[in-house]
C-alpha cells in the first residue's frame, strides 16, 4: 500500500482526500470534533507539500437527497479553525460549485466538498451508477488519498471506485488504524482482553467467533449482555433481548470453554422500571432481574469484577458501552471500564463509535488510551477477518 511519500512532487496537483468527518451535531454545533482532528495530519502533510487539497466526506444518512441538516458547512468552519486558515466550501459535490471551488485553489489551499451522500451514486449498489458518480468525482483531482477509515468497510464510490481511477495512496490515519489492528490480530501481547458491549449481540457475532481463537478473556456488557444472561438460563425481564440468538450464544459459550477462553458476564445489574433518567432503579443479582424491569447498566460488583479482569492485561480492545451512558444514572459501568483501561500497562484500544463518544463525554482524554479508533464498524469487520473494500482498493497498485 502506497503512502503519501510515494506520490512524488505534489506541487500544483489536485489531491482528493477521502476523510471521515462524520461528526455528531446539535443543530450546527459540533459536539465532538475527534474525527476532524484525526484527519488533520494527512491534510496538513499534503498542503505542506504544495498540493491543492480537495477533501470529501459524508455526514449522517441523507440517502441520496440534499437535506440541509446534513450539510458539511459547520465541518468546513471547524476544519478551518483547526488548520488555522480558511477552508473553501463547495455547496455541491461534483457540480458547478465544486468545479469552481477546486479551480480556484492555489498550492497549499484546502477545500471541502458538500456531503457525498447527497449524491445517490455514492452509496448505490449498482456498479454502473456508482461508477458514473466516481468518474465525476475523479475528474476533480489528479491524485487520490484514502484517509476515511470509518468508511473503508463500505463499497461506496468515494471509497472503492475513485481510487481505481486515479493514482492513489493511504493517508496517515488509515495507516495508523491498520497498524493498531494488526497488533490486535497478529501475535498480541498477553493477557489479551476484549470488552464487548453495545445494544445488539447480532452485531458482534462474527467478532466473537473470530476472537475465540485469539483472545484470552472476553468481557460482555451492554444491551447484548442480556442475551448472554438468557443463554445461561436467567430471566431478563424487559431488558433488551435477541431471543433468536440465544442458541448461537450458547454455542459460543461451549466453544469458549473448550478453547480455554474466559467469558466474563455481569453478576449484578442496575435495573429500572422505565427507559428514562428519572426512572426508579435498583441493583439486583444478574439471575434475579424482576419481571417488568429492564437492565440499563452493569451493577457495582460487576464494575469491580470487570476492572479486575482488565487491569492485568497487556492488550485490551473495547467496543461498546456497558449501559445507557447518555443517561447519568446508567453511565457508571462504562466509566468503570474506561477507568480500568487507563490503568493498563500495555496497548489499550477504544474501538470507535459509541465507545469513543462515551469516553469523551465522561471526561476522559484521548491521551489516556493507547488508541481511539475513528471507525467502530470498520474495526469490528477487520477483527472479524473480513476484507474491507476501501483497504482492498488502496492496496491495488496504480
């Protein structure tokens, strides 16, 4: 896979950078600019080499329609603030504004195109439609740099088709993410502990299956944890449950025992009588969740147990919160896991998505962890052993 250093003299060349700028917004206010900050090293490196940098990215899921609430205009402003210089903003993706904006760039300038997903061709499953859009996007540039790690698991035009049409290289963020993922999958330092949470066990089945041959210990929390408790024969009240996955989970528990992999489940649960921060709550044993109540966080004994199972590790991968961290009464389980990771003497990886949002919302800094991934879905698919289309396209020589 080529790097920016392999691209030669970039002075005067238009370089299309596929970044991941899919940030959370409250109106036009960016509530977490972590992904923008993660894109800065590649953008700066190209601008410093005299390239005319054209950044493209998506925001949300407008599904091929122009929707003002998904405009990247606030992102362009924040990107300019962080770069310390103006960022030109095109009000369309490949139309007149984009063409004029790119034509107006001088060496070292940076522009941002409007939301890629305003164009139906970006996410189309039809190769011809996606390819036609990719052709238009490729005409705006001389060189392509893939740096949107959070999107590399998608077979989208800007991720997969454009690099097939231009000389291309991987950006610094993609290279850094891949290096960390290799450390998690190729001879990781042991003990190797994986912490999995989030809502659905079905989202994590492939990861669990693959990690049964790699991890020493898998800790289960969040909404997916109740399917594991059900697999142990416990009643889970109104807690989130994927009943159709209970038998699959039982199979994984048996396989883990056979392989000597420790699966750690909650021993007590913070339950509530309603899905609300004002709900009545109580802590109960994991095998004693009352009918009509739902688990919304792990309990205090489980927090201690999980912390003890994490702190002696040499490698930790964490994806998914332990509870509904957005509501203060149910954030302590996630906080306890994050706190334990900061005490590990080894590699700690926060696997993007809700986990990354949670640690920042709870007051932790990026520097307290070895690596905070910008791509939860991409990280999980890599750990499943899947081929990532965006990485496959960057690996092709051109």
